[in-house]
C-alpha cells in the first residue's frame, strides 16, 4: 500500500475528491481545506493499494496536480485497517506483482545522477575487484559486486526504453559511459601504485586463477546468468523487494569484468583485456534485454487486468 499526499489547486480540488471517493483502490481519504500555503490549495491525503496506484496517479497528473500543486508518494509498511483490506479485495491483482510506474521512474531516475558519490563507488568497487583478481579471491569479487552502483543506471535504461523517456535514457547512458571509464582509469593507476609499492605484480595476473578466470572467459552461460540477473533485478524493483536485489548484484560480473580489463591494460595483457571487455558487454546487453522484456510483459499483463 502507498500513502499519497496531494496539494490540490482550488479549481480542481472538488474533482479530485470525487474521483478518489469513487475509486475502489483508494481508502483513508482525508481532506484539509486550504491547509497548503506554498503552493496554495487543499491538502488531500489517502492510501491506495499498489495494484491500483498507477491509474490513480495517472488521473491526478491528467488533472494537472503535479504542475499546479504537488503529489508526494510514500510506502506504507503496515496498515491495520478493515477498509484497507476491502480496497485490496476490490482491486484486481496482487500488490506484490503491481508495477507503479511513477515510483519506478523516480527511483531509477535518482540512480542515474552522475555524482561524485556514484563515481567514487564505481572506482572503489573496481579497485576491490582488481585486488580480488590478482589474489584470485572470490570473496573480494563478491564484495565489489555489492559495492558497485552500476545496476541503477542499467535499470533506468530499461525503464527509459519501455516508457520512452528520453531524459531517463540520456542520464543513464551518460552515467554508464562515464562511470565505467573513470572507474577503470582509477583502477589502472591503483594497480601501478600497488605494483610500485611491491604489493602486486604482473605474474599474479598471468598465473593460473581457477577461482576468478571466468571473469575474462565469457561463454554461453555468461549470457544466461546476465539475462536471469536482469529479470530478477527488475522484478526486485517493481515488486519493492529490495532484499532480492543484493543477490542480483552478486550474480552479474559487470564491475569485476571492467576491473579485470583495467588490470590487464595496466600490465599490457591485451588478450585478457579483450576477453574482460567482451564479458562486460555480454553482461550489460543481457541485463538490459532481460529488463526491457520483463517490463514489457508486466505492462501488457496489467493493461489486460
């Protein structure tokens, strides 16, 4: 269930209230006349079950509330209410399967900002992965996957493609196009510094690494794992199951592949750099394809309902 607070402009406030009273997915409607000062208007608060939220939010935007007033959406962790239960029963579908497009656009849009924090996380994740590659330590590879922030822009790219949002597409593409090269450049410099300090050397990269050499040896399973990771990642976002996302991050090798490429470039091992970049491209392409297909299936399914 979601809690929505609306600042309703006076010309459409009555229309909004009538619409909300007539919608089966809406409950706990509260109206505070003339309570809002900036922007001015009535404050209308209500709860809506997730499976009916997209329709309600679309209607509010059609009435121009987001332009003249405001719409604020929050998640409800628990609602002990017979009225809320009735709203859930009256609305077709299950809340856990519902896609609230406005929520997903906002959530993924925030992940596409090319900020100092984003570039720092990307760089730190790749350096951790680089050390994991040289030491042949899977635990460090797993740690880098969790730290890496790249899934946010990849998910935003999927949403932008399905919803045809040019701004979201542009921001996510820029974040990925800048984030990965910056992270790789920092990793190359870090490898040079660690080598100069005598902590690592080229022989560690050229030695047999049975636990981590999959990173630069892509095969058919690389595509399968990336595709499944994309499906699970999008479902974890649309169903608001954030805990599942951690497992998704650990299953794909985007950051480790980029880090391995950076290490290989630092030591001039071209064939391994090529294999790593190919692994990166396969994973990113499969994630985006899976994400787009998952969103399209969800979109069609909910339109039929």
